[in-house]
C-alpha cells in the first residue's frame, strides 16, 4: 500500500571529476509499507537516476557495505525502515573513510590497514595453523564472549559516529579496540596483555578513546563495545602505570 510521499536529499559528489561539486540532490518517492532505505535507493536508481552511487551486497545486515549517514546518524540502509524516519530524509556518505562517490565509501581499505596494524588475527603457538587446536573446545561463556565480538561486520558506523576518529585519522576506533578485545578473550591466542599494550597502549588506541560511547549507541550489531572498551582501558592503564 502506498501511503505517503518521502523526500530524499542525497549528497552527490564524484571526487574523481574535477568539475564535480558536492551538492544535495532531491528525489521524491511514494513510500511502500515495509520499505527499507535500501529498497528506496534502488527504486530511485532504477526509476529516476542510474548514476546514483551507493553500496550493498547482502541486504541482510551481514556484509556491512550499506552503511551511510541517515539524518546525521550512521545506519545500515538495508536494516532501516522508511517508516521509522521523518518525511524528509537526508543521506550523506560516512565521514572519515575515503569517498568513492555519492554514498559509496571505501571502508575496506581502512579496515584492512587497521587490521594489519593491530595484527587482528589469531596468534597461535604453531607456525602453521593446527586445525585440531583451532577447533579446540573452550568454556561456553568464553566462546560466547568471543562470538559476541566476532559478530562485527566492519560497517564503519562506530568510526563515523566517534568524535575522536574525526580528529585523529590513525585512531583505531571501537572496531579496532573490539578486535583486540576479541583476541584477548580467545584462549588460543598466545599474546599476553603486554603484547596487546604494544598495539593499543597509545592515543591512537585505547588512551585516545574519550568514552564518548556513540560507537556503542550506533553499532547495528549491538556489540558490547562500552563494556569491552572500559575493560581494556583498565587493563592497559595498569600496564602503563607499571611501566612508568
Ligand atoms: Fe560496525 Fe559495530 Fe563493527 Fe563498529 S563494532 S564496525 S559499528 S559492527
Ligand atoms: Fe569513540 Fe566510542 Fe571511544 S565513540 S571516543 S571509540 S567510546
Ligand atoms: Fe549488507 Fe546492508 S547490504 S549490511
């Protein structure tokens, strides 16, 4: 059932084109019940403007590629219902990340760099992975905690919402701190707290975080970022004091 007309104000800009200037372009659509932002954007692209750039892969909140600023708040387009938004919807790309064009940003490039910097992979005793050990049983509550943090889809919403990240390009953000928390929790990882301190014990890591907690509020996967960051900070602060 069509029930109300929605106005979209969408940021258009192609950084590859020197003649392109950032501007807001208006589109109107009739809202269908159950329509998501992802469906609306596809309708606009199919029926009104094939040049509009935005990303999606899974349409199910799993791949993290459709994150964008929706009336100033980072959200996943595929998980946002138009009925939950006002009649005028302003869409802009996530800040902080390299702009590809319009609503499309290169989160993957930044996430890869951050993951390499933080060595965000399992450091096991063996040179080559021992599959038997990878499958090793762990206490259910530990497995649950690791699994909780593993649900991160690297959408970039936490970075887009974080005031520290806007000021400090090398800040690893809640996504990076969450990865360290995840490997610290994992009993198969041989790294000690001092090793993690080497990776995040500075202003681009846990001491740069000002506890603004927007990351926790906007994470579409509801990761326990607040608890994990606070816990990491306490642990890392103890090491900092010990090293003074
Ligand atoms: Fe997205 Fe949450 Fe992962 Fe941040 S921590 S990248 S908001 S899923
Ligand atoms: Fe940013 Fe979250 Fe810390 S919003 S300042 S990473 S608590
Ligand atoms: Fe994959 Fe939205 S399209 S999370």
